[in-house]
C-alpha cells in the first residue's frame, strides 16, 4: 500500500491510497468464494460455477463493489497507522481506479485536527455567584423528607378536604353517551394534584363516604382525544373512601428516624453542608462555562465542517442510545415532543461545534501549562471504570485498548485545565447571580450607572 497526502483548504486533506494489483485480485477471489454458493449458472450445480464463467456472463465488474469495500476497509486502516496527520472525521471515499491487473486506487477526503491560537485564559471575568444557603432552603428540604415519611390514615368522620386521597368509582358521558376510557372503579386520586381535567377534583371536596354525585367538567380544546376536545362531560361519581397524610413532627426523633444523626440540629447542619456543596459545584460549572465561552471567543481556530458533522452524528447516536436503553426509539421521542429531524440536526450541530471549540481550548491550555495525568490519577480512573462495569481492574487496559487509555489521560489533563481556568478567573463584582434550588442562575441586575472618565481609565487598566 502507498499513501499520498494532499492538504486542502480549511484543514481538510485528500488521502490517495493505492493497493497493488495482487491485493485486488485476492479481494476479488475472496468475494467470489463467499458468493459463489448464491449464484445460479445453467449447467452447474449451485456453488460450482467457475469464476471466469460468472465474470463472462455478468461482466468482470460483478465482484468489484464488494472487493472494493473489503480493500478500502483494510487499506484505510493501514493508512491511518502510517500517516502522522490527526484525522478527526469520517472519510468521504471515492474510487479512482479498479480494474483487474492494475493497482486499486481510491481517495479519502478527511478533516484534520485544526491548530488553535488560544486567547487569554488567565484572569477571565466570570459572574460572582452567591452560594449562601438560606434557612428557608433547609426548611424546604426538611418538609420534603417529612412528606416522604407521612403515614396514610383512613378518615371516616368528616368530608373530603384539599390534599386528601380519595377512592372513587366513576363513569363519564358526553351527550348522554358513555365514552371509552371514561369509566373506572377503585380509582385513587389526590385532591389538589390536578391529575384530572378541569374542576373535577374541586367538586369532590365536601363530599362524604358513600355519597353518589355528578361532576360536571369541560374537556380542554387541545385534549389529546379529538372526539372529546372542548366538549362538556358529566361524570357519575361514588366516593368509596378517604385517607389523609399524617406528617411526623420535625424533631430529634424524626432526625434519628430518617438520617444517620440523632439530633435535629446535626441533621439540619448536614442538609446545609450538602446544599452548600451542591451550590458550589453548580457555581463552578457555571463559571467554567462562562470562562470557556470567553476564551473560545478570544481564540482563533478554523474548524472543518466535516469534523463538526462527525461530532454531531455521534451526539445523535448517543442521544438515540439513551432512549433505547429506556425502551423508547428516537422516532417515538420525536412524535411525543414534536421535534423534527432537521431541528434535531440543527441543535446537535450547534452543540457539536461548541464541544469541539471547548475541547481544543482545554487541550491548548493543558499543553501550555504542561498538565498531564499522573499514573495515580489514571489508575483511579481505570479503577472507577472497573467498578462501574464489574470487571477486574488489571483487565481494563486490555479491554479499552491503548487509544482509549490515551483519551482517558487526555480527559484528565483537560479537567485540570478547566480547574486551572476557574481558579485563575476573576469574579466580576458588577455581575452577581444566585443559584436557587432548581439550579438555574438568576442574575441580579441593577440600573446602569454613568462612569466618569477617571473610572473608565481605571477599568481599562484593570482589564
């Protein structure tokens, strides 16, 4: 095999790969041996027709396509080992020459890993994020745990009230006709959960066990069953039973029951520490994203489209796999959400470009700061992988292969680079944000103030 590399614009390259004529002949003969049993030639038993006769009847090209595929797979893999270029996309293959007795020649157009002129990565400005834990947040966590540990108690001496769980039989009708799916017995329903349409739950409040009554509702205009959308309905309801949640007292006994702590004070302190850690982790992630975005904007790199397309294809494949593990297909997800193939590709392409830009920046910073994975760090990562997949640690390297081990080492170095960037960033006191419990950052904005000429000069010097 011979290889010629031609550099193209925008970090693309054309590889011209040539295999000798004898390799083509071996490939054609191999395809013939695999396929002869499927070919019928009059006068010969299946699988017994000579290759020359088959080629005479169907043309010498009859085995070319499969032979070319076999040769391309092997020759391209050999070319990847031979070249020093860092190829970062799937190849676009074009057969140049395929003819018996002559060398087999094909080209592979590929993207090359782009060089990067990394921008300023020390002292990057990020938002100042408040990670203080408020007493109300601790109380909310306590109430969540309290709700999880509530006892269900049967109620017999009063009518239904909000938050009760009722057991009902019901039969729904529209225009006097019972409709499919509108009938149930022994259905449990939490009042106030808005599980049922319109004011269904509200109309049960005040009723007693044994009561039979009508509930009048109207289906929403956008109801999924089109035959019922926008129509008034009557449900005949019978109330079978009522239960209520009895919440435990939040005290030392409660803390001892639901946690490893014997006092409420210790339990609340643990909740506070966990909330603090969570907020600090989220703040670090946000600062990292902000800093990397700023560095990317300040850096120069020419990313070939083929590299972005390859990354986007991988993202879509990973996305589809996650749904497959959950028992859904990508097509079902699109039906449920209204997502289109074009919109998904557009979103994934934007994410792919950002992923590549971020990776290139982190690799550049790691290289500039001489950051590498230590043997201890690598062993820890391999140990984690062994634990996750339940395999022996000393077998992990062999299973992963040297290339994947090198990728793990690179990922460790990139994480060090990300930590370095955040540790050396500067918090912008003018831009403040808080992390509420849902994790979204809320920026505190104040009215803009005019800056004096002196202040402008000071800010410029600071930058």
